[in-house]
């Protein structure tokens, strides 16, 4: 396989923000709804843009809910967020080897940049395509196509790595190779159902796949 460019999702793929996300959803839902949401129900909200998740709950108060969520998330961000094992050294190695690296996320750019900074990866990626940069979020191919254009890369020589079906489908829709991560909070089997080209048991598996 000839891969020159690797695009990564951020949350749940490179950095562990799951407990922060769950805590922020719990805080927000408690404030705006009468229903007690359990952990499994909240997991369904992880992946899509916030506005879509909250619209499915209360279409009249989406903006207020998003604001409450973001305030909680930002306030508690640094005490929760860490990189997954082997991520920092693997990404650093890929950069040293000359691979073109980018982030494609459904987060707002400023929050995504904060996550990279907290984990010491702010200088490892050439581009970051966040929610601010696109009209259509993953699984629409637009974010990946935008990343490819900015990196002057081609879809067949690009690998999209993510923890959610949105990532796998976005990659397929854009024509890239795809890799799922077994540490997805949704479960490895859930991700395998979307038939990524590769499944990573840990991030360093990328080096073996690429023959690096």
C-alpha cells in the first residue's frame, strides 16, 4: 500500500476525551431535560456535531444547550484530556518519516487546538479541519476533501483514521483508505461493521501497516 497522507479524527482517536464528553452531556441534559440519561444513551451522542445531537433532544433550545455544554467542557478540559497510549510517539515518528499529517474533526477549531496543546501535539500536524471550516460535517466527504486539497494530496494515497462510523464513512465517501481504532468507546465490533480497511489495536500498528 502506498500511503503518503494520514488524516486523523481527534476525540476518541488521538486523545481520550470520552469522560469529559460524557460529563458535559450529563451536566447539560440534567439542566435542560427531565429525563435521566444513562451512559449508554449518552454514548450515542458521541461523534456527530453537538448541534445535531441536541437538536434531536430539544430543537427549540439547541443554541442554549450547545453553549452550556461548551462552557462545561472548556472549564474541565485540561483535567480530563490525555493522549491514548503510543499516540504521541507514533505521530511524531510518522512526521519524522515525512508523511503528510492532518486532523479532521467535528469539534470547533479552538477546542480541537486546545486538545492538541494539552497533549503536546500542537506542532505535529500540517492542517486542522474543524467544524468552523466546513458546511457539512463527517460522514459527508467535504472535510476530507478540503484536507486533501490543502495538503495537495490524493484520496487513493490517503488513510483516514477514526474511532467512529462517521470517520469510516467519510473516508469511504471521499475515496480514501480507512482505519478504525479498537479502543473506540462504541466498541471494536461496532466499528468493524462499517468495514474499515484496517483495524488498529494500538496506534503504533500504523507503522507496521505502512511498512515504516
